């Protein structure tokens, strides 16, 4: 499910960007390849209620083709990453 969700999200973002944005004249092509791609969360903070952080400085990177399991107790914030 994780791989499929990410693939669908990237596909939708690409389709949206093609239909809405135009390249600046002379812009280089954006090439997304498995050998140079990853998903990175860098110092992520999230809270629903001020002063009650759910995610506090979370950082990790998932290289293309790899899977990561995120586990935790109820309310620990793992659902917000997905």
C-alpha cells in the first residue's frame, strides 16, 4: 500500500504540474529516476493543539525501492506521516 500510495501521489503531482505550470524558457528538464530519487522528511513538526506536539523534529529518508515500517502507540503520530 505504501508504494502504491506514493506512486499515485507522484503521478497526480506530475499531471497537475503539467496541466497548470509552464516551464520557464530555457529551463532544464526535471528527470526523476529510481537511482537518484528518495522521499525525505527533514525536521518535521506537527501538532493539533498548541503545546501538544505529535511530531517533534522527525527526520528520515527512504531511498527508492526500500520500505520503512513506522510503528507506535495510539497517538504517537505515525499515521500523520502517511
